[in-house]
C-alpha cells in the first residue's frame, strides 16, 4: 500500500473539503453494529476507495470537458454525454476506440448499464463504481443514465441497438443502492432483454418497485420463466439489514445528514422533478420491507431469501440451518453471509476479506452469487465492477432459444 494517506489534507482546499465530506459520510453510512469507519479509511481497501473518489472529483465540475476526454483517450476509450441539454435525460456512453473498425469486421460488443445511487449525479458515481476500468481492460461498452427508470433504460437500449454494434445476447445491468432497486424493476419488467445483473447495497428481495408499485403475479411468473442470473455485493455493515441475511434490524437512524457542504451541485439539478423520486412520500425512494408483527424476523429473512431462490430456479435454503449461523458458526463465511451455498470461498482484495458463495439452479447454471465485504458500509464496493463482470460474462441469452447459456465472453467473439 502507498504510504500516502489519501484522506489526509493536501492543501488543495476544494478537493480536501470534498474528501472530508466523504469521510463524514462513511462515519454515518453504516449500521453502528460493529463498523469501524476510521479503520476502513486507514486500510488498504479504504485507501483504494478514496483514490476512486478523488479521481472523480477531478472531473465532476466539467464532466464533458477536455481533461476527462483526454483521460479516457489514454485508456483507449471514447466517452460521450448524450442529451446533455436536459440534466435528467442525459446519459453517458463509454466505448472502445476501435469499435467502428471492429464493427466493420462483424464484431458486436457486450453492454453494461450502470445505475447510480439515489440522487447522485452520473459523473460522481462514474469513477467510484469502477466500470470505466473494466471497459478499458475488457473492451466493452458501459452506459450510465441519469434517469434510471425502466422505461428510460428501454428507450436508450433501443437507440443503442439502432446505432451501435450491440451484442443483444449480452446486455447486463448493475447498480448501487437506489440504482440497484432500479435494476430490480428492470428485471421484472424487461427480463427477456437482460442477460445477468449485479446489485450492490440492496436487500435480498422486494415485492415492489422504486415507487412502491407492487410487482404483479404475472411479472413475478415472467421473471421466473425467463431467468436472469443474479449477483449481489453488500458491505458487512450496511445501514440496512443486508448482511447477514439470516438477521433483520431496522435501518439505522443516522441522526443527522452527512456533511455535503463542499459538494458540487449542478445548477440544473432539482430533486422535485427527478423522475426517479417519490415526491411527497415519506422517503424519496421505495419503502423498506420489515417483518410483520409477531413473525420471527430470522425466519422471515430466510423466507425472502428463498423467494429469490424460487425466482432463479434454485433449491431453497434450510431455515433452521441458516438461523443456526447466528450463534457460533463453524466458519466466518456463514456468520458474515448468514446462509450457505453450493460453492463457498473467502477471497481477499486490498487486505479486506470478501466472503462469497454461489448457488446453482436445477440445470446446473451458476444462478446466484452473494458477496459480503469486510468492514464496509453503504457505498460502491471497490471490487464491484471487477467481481460483477467476472460473474456476468459467464452468460449470454441465446438469440435462437431466448435461454441463458454459460458461454464466457471472449474479445474475439
């Protein structure tokens, strides 16, 4: 790890102030049940997260300027902001520079839609999500929409298919926090156009969309019949009860808002007209699920997990076994995640453990993957893009059959 502390003041007043605001956010954006945000920031993992954050701050106030264009050019990428005359209609497209030449030779490219968190401007999440690096390493197309509603995803996807060499067998989606719930809405309402998804900072199942509109029985059946492989990456100490999955607790009351006194705010932003917001509701985003009165909260959580399993064609998890992990489990992975998989692995990135399990569906496909990141709260995981791509690229939706098949993407395809 570099000896430089990425969170330490540098004398650059604007950047120092922004980094101080993020540090304040990290101190609040956890469940208060064991998180150590100071240790997080000092860790190799926290330093890596801070570098991504600071990189984004270099460009956020001029997100279509020369500096950011040159940054991407050095990676062999083109970056364009479309429909930028309207803050909520704008969308970002990142493509390999060789795309046109390769398209002339018959090449088609996978595309990943990356959904920002609630109220977050695209240029803020652009760097911390890490997908720019995957685009550079893997030569794929990345799209980020300011309006992440399902209808707008379909609109932009239609346009991409008309104008770009999109591999329609490999259309993937990912998102963090509210962006992850918008992925869920797309899952229910356009599953046949999606190959695989990864959500971050979300709970295991919801029965309603980002506007509290319940998914219909027809939509639930269609999702189950269509099958979209699903992965989730969450922090060990998210503010809500995302880990371990065998436990539930009410979302932490932060007590105050995180400081954002140094945050750049685009003058066009207006939360009252944000098309992804509930205006006038008790929350700007969807309500949080909670166990009914008198119902065992641990069994309720595993029931929701098993609803996810059913949607993927996976065998249910045994309730008693999962609840037993609350007390003295034999391995740390079961304590951290709260249930068991067909394959289980503890990985380490930037000095932090990443507990991972996979569950296969009834035909043997790797249908479900869950990752919990050590000592992390509610924010984009540093490895979300790399781990997410490793999962998603296994799959394509065969044009002839409309079925998901395991067929790892190769650059030569």
